C-alpha cells in the first residue's frame, strides 16, 4: 500500500513537472518577441543596440553609460530632458539587453571604450562629447576619456562607482556567490519559459521608481524571455574587478569640467539592519561613500558635487531628479561651447 502511494505521488509530481515544461515551451513559442526600441548597429560583426535622441546642435553630444545591471530604458528621463537641446546617445554595452555578445573570449576594460568609439563613428556622432556615467558606468567613461582625451570635453558622474570601493566598503563584490547561483537558476528557468509562465500567472506589481509603465513591460518581456540577461549579469560581476582596477590607473583631468551627483539615501532601513547584524556600522559606510564621491569631484580642478535626496536608482529614474541633473549638464555644455568659441 505504501509503495503504491509513493508511486502515485511520483506520477503526480512527474505530471506536474511535465505540465510546467510544456507550458514553458508554449510560452516561448507564442509569447511576443521583445523588440529593440533603438537600432542595431554592426560593430566588428557584433550588433550593438543604440538609441539616438535629439539632433546635433552647437552643443557637445551627450553619451550616457548605464550601470552594470542597467539598460537604456533606465536612462529614459535623462535622454528625454536633454534631447531638446542636443544629440543624446545611449546604448547597451556588448552582450547586455538588446546588444549581442562579441566572439572575443578575453574582454578587457579598454575593449568597451574602443567598441563605443567605433559605434560612434558608425552612426556619424562626431565629437566633442560630454560623457555621463551612472553607477558602474562611471569607470567606463573614465577609461574612454583617457583613451580619447581630445574628443571629451566634460565628465558627469551620477552616484558613480569608485575604483577603490571594494577595498574600502563592506561590500566586496557586485554579485555574491549565492546571488550568482540564483542568477544561473534564473537563466535556466527563463530559457525554458517557466519564468514567463510564472509572470503570466502571478501578476507582480512593478516598483514605483518613476519610470513609465511601458518601460517596465518591455523590461519584463526581455527578462522573462532570455536567460542571456542573467548570464550577462554574472559576467559583468566577474569583470568589474578588472574594470575598477583599470579605472584606478586613469590620470587626473587638470581643468576638465566634472559634475558629480551623489545620492544621499544609500541604504533603506532593511539594509541598515542587515549591516548591523554583521557588526558593520551602515552610517560609516555611507560616509565612506560620500568621501569617495568627493574624490571623483577632485579628479579635476574644475569639479562640482551635488548631494541629492535620492537612492542609487531613483537619482536617474525619478523625473524631478533627472531634470535637476539635466539642467546642470546643459549649463556645462553651454560653458564648454563658449570656451571653445573663445
């Protein structure tokens, strides 16, 4: 009798698993395919997703680098506010979101800068440039600036990563081993369509980060349809140490205009309590972050820093925050234009 019961339970479980797999397959076959909102540009055999807003004016072209796990949609309000006055370019780095992965096995931090430079040539986006980097996008613009100094006329760091942050903060990596395991599981479930089925059945509410709802829908569609998104996050985490080490070697920038925008709300109450449970003072961590942000400002004798009532994410996703940042970027752009004309 017991054996029969176990066999019955086994058949039920096997049936449920088979049903889940078939449902996932159907989801992958019949769900809508995510459509890139920008254009795909071939750079050395790799299709890179780029979005171009606004038209070229007498102001420098603004190029925005997203963070490690971010994408072009996260930069929505920055592009919307700037495109009225100048050309704005945002793109997904190699292998991220709508961009393909290159065939190169060993990718150096300089690779991304060279690839971006080729992309700009392909779309006929001529210098001068103002480079804007949010989070891990900050080290990328520092490297690009060092490799192409004659083309860059200003740097903007938005709650940017610092080359020494893993050395000086309690957080020693972007993605922990446990998080990497979860991402690997997520990649398998996404490829099988199971995450898509889950999302279809369980209607989760998108976070209130200030971005339009249609951007969240596009993000969900891509995230639940492709395991590549999760695998790229793991790769990004592994490459960040080399990225920060290379950014640390970049030189100071004399009098190059630099803007630094720092989010004051670094940790919520839950995160603060998690730190305290491990014997770490969260307030000290915040002060260390502020100190490193000030060091970014001091990369040039012409640096300015702004402390903002925002989190690391909402500093760009809330329209009012993006509007403030955009006003300062446009002021910088106008000053650059005047200096170039003199």
